[in-house]
C-alpha cells in the first residue's frame, strides 16, 4: 500500500506550522501510517457521517486532540484541507463546513 498525501491550498500548512515539534512528529507518524497501511484503524482515520466523502485524520498528543480534514481522490490520493485543535466532544460545524467547501473547490478546480 502506498497512498500519496497532497495539500490543497495552504490551510493545512498554516495549521501545521503553528504546532510544536512533538505535535508535528505525531502528525507525521499518522501520515506515514495512512500512506502505508492498507486498512487504517478508525482511531486514526474516520469517515464523517453526513458528509459527502469527507474524512478526518485523528491525532492525539498528550491530552490534546487534533483533527485534519481530508478526502480520497482516485482511490489512493489523500487530499488534506484544514486542521484544528479539538476543544470539545463535538467537531465544530464551521470547521466541517470549511472542509466541505475546500473539498468542493478542489474537485471543481480539478475539472478545469
């Protein structure tokens, strides 16, 4: 298994650059797992119910929880959108809306 991870625009990069080195390391670890493991455990990658193909990459470090939205394209390509630090049990709707908008932009621009 060898998935490719790409970033759409710079939302994820901006989020990533704000994190400390240990959090970045954990994010990199989860990315490597997603790239190489055939069936990624739901602990790390989960489909968001009620969305049209949106997934969240789940990263935990110490007592902090981070979410990075993504989708699959052409089966193996993982496209990253936005990320945030989760402060409550429920994923904020505005973050989901932002990710869905970015996903729609990505697929619309790809058709051009």
